[in-house]
C-alpha cells in the first residue's frame, strides 16, 4: 500500500502540471485507495498545506539555492519536506527529513538526494533563526510571509489597513471548520443530536444573528460524512453559516413562487424549500446538466419536493471541464419561460475571495482581470432576474467575494439602469469580523 506522502506528491505533481483543480485531484486519489482515516487526513494536510504555503516555501528554498530554479519534482519534494518541518508539529523532524529523502530516491532522484538532505538538515540546525525570519517576513512582506498574491494583499491593505488584512491572511491559512445545517423537513435538533451521538459525531451548536437556535452545528470530529446514516437519510446539509444569510435576506414564504439562479449544488435551494416547508414552487437554474444533477440529488436526499430544475441558457460555464477533457454537451433543453416570481435569488459566480481558506489553490488562480469579466456576467444575471420578478417582488444578489467591483459596484450599475428597483438591505460578512466565510448580500425591491 502506498504511503500518504507518496500519494501527496502524486497529487502535487499533477496539480503542478495543470491536470485539474487541487480538491478534485485529492478526491480522485482518496477514492482509489482504502486508506485509514489518519492517513487520509495526512494526504490532505500535506497536499493542501504545500499549495497553501507555496510562496513562503519557495522563498525558503530560494534562500539556500541562490534562486536557482529546481526541477519541478525536486521543488515539490523540497516544499513537502520544509512544510513538515515548519508547519506540522505532529511530524517528528527526523521522520520528515528521512521520508522525504527516501521518496526522492524512489522517484529516481538519487543524485539529488544528498542535496535535498543537506538543505532540510541545514534548516533544522537553523530552526530558531529561520522562525524569526519567517515572523519578520509576515510583518514586513505579508504577501510572502502569508503566501498570498501581492496584488491581492495590496488591495486589501488599501481597503482595510494592515492589521485587518493580516487577520484575513491568517484566516485564509487556517484549515476550515465543517458546519452542518439541520434539515427540519426530516428532523429536529434533539433527534439529530441523538443520532450523531450514536454515530460518533462530536459537535457543538453555533448561532449568529442571521441563524436560528439549534440550526447550525460545528462538527468537531466525525467518521466520513457520506458513511453516516444521518447523512444518507438527509437529516443535515454541510454548509457554511455565511450562506444562510442569503436565504434569510430573501425571506421566502409558504405558497410563493421563487427562482434560484445559479443554484448548484443546491444548499440555498434546499434551505429555501425548508423555509417554505415544501409549500410553494422553486425553479432552480444552472449552466449544465451535471450541475443540475447535483441539485436534484441533494433535493432527493433532503426530502425536498417543491423544486423544478432547468438550464440557464446562454451563460458560459464558470468552472469548465478538467484540462484535456471535452465539454459535456447539454442534455436538457432550457425550461419554458415562467410567470413572474415573488422572489429571485441571484447567487452569482464570483472570484470567491471570501472563501479562500476552503479553496486552497484559488489564491494562485484568481487574476485581477477576472474581476471585470465576472462583473459583466454578474450584471447580466441581475438583468435576467429583473425580467422575472413580480411588481412588489424581491431580488437578492449574493456573492462570496470580498471585492467591491463584484458587489456594490454591480448593484449600483444595475440600479442606474433599472430605476424601478431600490436597494432595501445590504450587508457584507468579513471573516475577520464575523468568523465565517466572506459574503455580500443586497436586497432589491421592485416598486
């Protein structure tokens, strides 16, 4: 059986080659083997940690190599060794060095094994000085010290100042917490708690000003979620608390007709159904049959019966197929035009800068020019929503972006072109303030 470090290196090699998104590569690898839970956790920790701290790790490597470029696989092994030495306290130093050097030999880098060993052991001897340098780097060069793109750090510093930016960078580098939302269509808090206790789930209830009591739980430890009977029975849904604010702002009522644009994978759609107790009609739209399949699967598991799905015609796929794979053709015709809706949720594709701690490789994919392209798409989605809401109805526009170009600026441009609408509510959730993923919400009413 392969060791966790070998699997992590294979994931990192394929990621460096542009084979796929990091989380998809991890999922594919973990599906292939029957690893023990601790080994699965180590594979994820190593793969995610190396990518998360890539810029800082490369800086450490450059200090010992005079910035000479290394072979790609050797660079990955150096990153992996240094990550274990300086970021993983539970890995003994001798094991981190030995296992990394032995893996280099197994991968055909016999001639470089001595170099790798010398570099890692050199940093071991200089641990105290190196940790002081890393602290200085975080203080004076936060983009390098916290391993984020320089352009993004500068934007945030201009908006929030150095201290709040540092808090956000620290947040992004912290492994995310898992939250579960109670599905009241199938359970109440007491029955779910009892079943979780029987299944070995450790949890604590959490509450914010936009969530109800015993609605959201932080999962401290648990067996694989998909293996739990409580999951298979649809008693809960994994969902960050920030995403519940959009539905709370939408305010759906039983008997209403609602439209959820960009609905996949269905977290907000199923919460809307829960709020209206399956009494009403929800049209859930997205850009591909594959994404709509996710919505239907979640509806089936959670006992949602009031949702119809249809393709969102004419929109480009935001997250396309894996490199080298053909685009799957649409297999469902766009749904018929519906009568005006009481409420419309536009959960728009965005840069996702509010959820960087959950999407580890996002920081290295997002580009400044993307903001303008996304802004045009977001405005188009709002304009579509405007044509489908009743007089007196409500549109809620939401993103998980922290960038004003995708948030208030989109809303302002929309309002300038649609004088019948007015902004009635607005809120931004900041990770370093509310302690949840970042989000933006705007409630618009048609007079």
